[in-house]
């Protein structure tokens, strides 16, 4: 009698996936936002978790691609977002260390080549920058947070905060972002 056939896992399960970022390393999204909108903060921990989830989603898309360029085109298409992302990829290709705010992300990218890690990180940072810049604009339009009227901002939570709804709203408002990330954010 023949033994029962053992089902092999689907090939997609063989691809390396990004491991979950630690809460400490998620701080890189907060740092990135403070460079874009110095008067705003990312709602913690929810906003940081959403950005880490976005980063993981982008990185995992790249694990399916044959090259960084193919990953950018698959993710962002061939418009302005893709052009800027590819410029950032070129800019970090010869870097000795990652030059951006999201250096904490580099070690989470499951490839052995530092240059490729830097290039994928540059794309993630660019996408996050675009989304956070728009989310800040969404947040500023609403101005329904008590923190907008607080002139004595001392602690992190005293600042107006970009909330998960602001991030989702930013993706929903921009056609290229919606095309790239609409499925992830369900907009």
C-alpha cells in the first residue's frame, strides 16, 4: 500500500516575509513624521502599528519581485510616485549606511544584500513620507483635537496627532496612493 501523498505548502509560503517590527523600532515612523510635520505626532501605538503594517506589506510585495525596479513598478505603477521612488532607490545604491529616517527598518528586510535592503527601505520611506504628508494635511483640516489649542506642548501626547483615520483618509484622497494601497486600507 502506498503512503498518502504529503501536500507541499504553496510556493508563495516559501518566500521570505518581513518579521514584525518591535515597538521601539516602530519609532522610526514617528521620527519620519516629525521631519515632515514638526508640529504633529503619530498617534501611538495605533498609528505606528498601521505604518509598520504598511511597511511589511510593501516589503513583502518586493519579496515576490525579481528586482527592486520590478517591485516599484508592481507596487506603484509607472506614474510620478514610481519615478520618485526609483530616484530614491538610485540615491541609496552606493551608500555606506542608510541615509534616511527609517534606518531601523533595514534589518527587517529579509534579503542578504545590504544595497537591496537600502533600496527597499528607500521605497518604503518614500511611500510612508507621501502618506504621512497627506495625512498631516487631512489632520490639519479637521483640527478637532484639543491639542490644537494647547500652546504649552511638553510631552508627546500634547501635540496634535495623526490618527489611523487620517492615514486612511490620505490614501483615499490621492489617486496614485489609492491605486497602490487602496486594497490594503480598504478604500
